[in-house]
C-alpha cells in the first residue's frame, strides 16, 4: 500500500481524460512509485492523502464460484490501484476511515467466514477483497454470487414495486414462514414440483448447487398464494391467535384477545384468505345485512324465484323456535339437518335452495360458508367495533321484504313419469309432452315429431293453453337434455379456484380392456369441476 496525494479535482480530470480516450477510467498510478523523499515531505506538511493498494502487475485472480462457475479477472485492467483508507484532512498522523472492501475482508477473516453468499453486484468487489486477504495472510473463503431479483416489469426490484421491508410485509399480513418459503424459491428448487415448505424442510433440502444463474422475478401473486397455503396449514388455535391482533389493529374488534368470536371468525375466513389482512373486510361484511340492495340486483333465475318460498321457511322456523341456534355447540350439524328438511319440504335442492338461503340469512349472494357467518354474527355481541345486524333483526327485515314480493307462478311438475310402453293414457302423454314444450325442454321441431308419433291417424290435435304454448315459435331454452345420475366417488379442492370442487362421478360407464374371455370392465367415472364448494364444507361431505 502507498499514500496518494491526488486531490478530488485532479482525479476528476484523470477520469475525464481516460473516458475521452476510450479507456477504462481508473487510477493511473501517479503516486504508486513516487520519490520517498517527496512522499515524506508531503506527509510532514500535513497534506491530506488516501492509502491505495498496490496491485501486482500482471496479477490474475480466479475463483470457483458456487453459482456462476469459474470466474477470472485481470486485476490491473479490472480495478487498478484501489483505495483502502479515505483521506483525513487536517491530520498528518491518521489516514482516515477504511473503505467498505477493506472492512468486509478483514471482518470475514476475523469471524472465520468459510462461504460468502451475496448478490452478483458484488462480483467485482471479490477481486479487491481477495487481494486484501492474501496481502494480510488470511485464508480466502468460498464465494457464491446470486442473481438479482427483478420486479414483474423485469427491472431491478425496488421500492416502487411495493413492500421492501420485512416489517412492511408483516403489517400487510404475511407470515415469516411464508416469506422464507417464497424467498427460497427465487432462483432455487430441489428438482421437484413442491412449492410449499416448512423452514425445517428447507433447511434439509437447500443446497447451493441447485441455485440458478438466471435472475428471478418477484411475483406478488405467487407470494400471496404461498402465504395462503401456510395460513390454511395452521392449526385453528394458532390461526386465531394470529388473527386476533390483526382484527383489533384494523378496527374490527374492541380488543386483541382470542375470544369465541375470534375463533368463529377465523374458522369462517380460513379458506378464503391469502393474507391475515384479508380477513377484516370479510368479517365486517358478515356483520352487515344488505338484503334490500341484494334483492334489487338479483338476476332472474330459478334460484331467485325460490327466494319467496325459502325465505318464508326461514322466517317461519325462526318464529316457531325451530331454526337452529347459531351460538349453540353443534350448530353446523343442526344447520345441515334443518336445510335438508327445507329441501325435502319445498322440493328444491342445490343452488335452487342454497342461493335463496344465503340471501335470506346473510343478505348477500356470495361470501363465506352460511353457517360460519351466522355463528360469527351470533358471537359478536360486545366484541366488535363495527356495526352488527343480529339474527333477530335480519328475520324482521327478511319478513318485511318478503311481504312486498309477488310469489312466483306455480311450476308444472310431472309427479309420476309416464311409461312410454303404454302405462299412461294418450291424454296424459300429450299433456306431459305439451308441458315439456311450454317449459322450454323441447324445441318446436322435436315437439311436432313426438306429437306425430303419439297421435293416431285422424285424431284431433290437442287444444288449450298448454297446446298453444307448445306450438309457440319462441326459441326454447335448449333442444335436448341428457341427464345422467351417478355417485360421487371422489372429490377434492380445485387447484385453481377456491370456489370449486373437482369431482369424479360414477354414472355407470365402464372401460373395457382386452377381448373375449379376457375382457375386463373397470368403472370410468366422469371428472367435472363443480360449484358445490359453497355448500359443502369438506370433500368428505360430497363423497358417496
């Protein structure tokens, strides 16, 4: 090392001259081999100076980077004589503060660091640090330079891409385990399709030889998904303990305690949230009852036509004391049994039952599971800071709304299907045929063809309102309906939607393998995406 007395102005002129000549702008070694007498004179005069590292001429440094492979530098061409200690103006005895590369190299050596893992931006710093370590007689550690993390616009990740501090991610509702999980996936994998890891699993699986050279893109959607998977894997008590302070901090609850209300709220939102902060709007919405607005916006469908009948069933059960108590233990089972009874009594099921039930009890067309919402509302008394519409008030509003609604017209239903072989009379067959056409189940062409097959030659054509409706040219809803009845043999959560199940349904179809006596038949269930997830809590409830 040697002292350099070049001023900032002199160095700036040297840099500009090198750039003008198309050369690498680095220190030209003005004081590298200066006359010792001149150096001492300047030191005695108290002139400010820096201390520079005297890079050996022709020196090359090669490292075997654990990520990037073998990297070699021509030291003189790469860094030149770099600064070790900054200038300390006004003092002849001290040479000022040491620079970053000098501090880092010495610190690593004194702490016996064996492997340095850092961003690729520090790759050229490695040259300076190795020179310093070798000059001081220290062992050189191994190096692994990781590629940069980019934003979704492929530029270097920065504050403008969103949260950058750990505390900011915490405040937004991300779990530490999820952050560690996702950050490890940026530029690394264990050669499997696995995405979700515990910290222990990552500790066992991680190795630098699986780190890629390519830059990784920070995908906030993927991070949210990973966080949601970690949230759903938590035991209920742990999830409630995490949710309690968040609900209080966001002004939903009056305290940060884990109360029965918080337990109910956490169970209600567990399958709906990706971040802890997602829970607050869901809980607040569940406390509200926007029935009037929802009724105004309901589209015309069979399900909404059932609102009058289903809504009155809710009101009647509540007034009679037979509506399940949402605050009681075992409410989920009691609710399912009660809803099954309503389905049987009114002859409606599926969406035709559960959409009107949802509107009647929650005031909304969508949201978390109905019984989970009702239980959360029932346990809210005195524990929430937001407005709450209790069940009794909901029933009053529902009853008032239903009194202003016109009941839907009766639906034509064939109680006992005809036997086409002749168990029904001709009049009964024609009546059913006309009802099918009038209800939109048959096109006019199919209706006319079926009528010709049924009518004896010379018989009078059917008459009346049903016949008139059947003969209408109005386009039917569909031309043909193929109904298959089967058994759900397997169900699981849809991988791309939290609103759907995937179901395998055995409708009696088989696949035949082999020929003749060796032919074997195996069931061939159909696989479908199903919207029943809003109405069944678990896949086990569907199977069978």
